[in-house]
C-alpha cells in the first residue's frame, strides 16, 4: 500500500481533497471529511489505472506539507 499526503479543505457545501506529488489533476469530494478521503483514494486508483504508475513519481517527492497563512494588504 502506498501512502499519499492529502490536503483536505472544508467548504460551506462539503469537503474537497487532493493528493500532493501526483502528476495530473486528482480531486475527491464529499459531504464529510472521511467521504472526501475515500473519494480521493478512489480517484488516485482510477488515475493510476488510466495513466499508469509513472504518474506517481513526483520529482522531487513531497517530504512534508504545511498549512500556513500569509497576510496580504489588498
């Protein structure tokens, strides 16, 4: 089993999840956090079946992911 770093965003209408370090666009969504994670796992499997395992080879690999805020005067 391969582990992926996944960003999960909470929006007013549900959750959106996307993995880091995969070539191409892979997104999952759901009404709950767990549903979004399950959907993105399914999307990753579909992506690999469709485009091949080479799509997983991010160069360089994502070692860590951070969430931060930056103030911007607009």
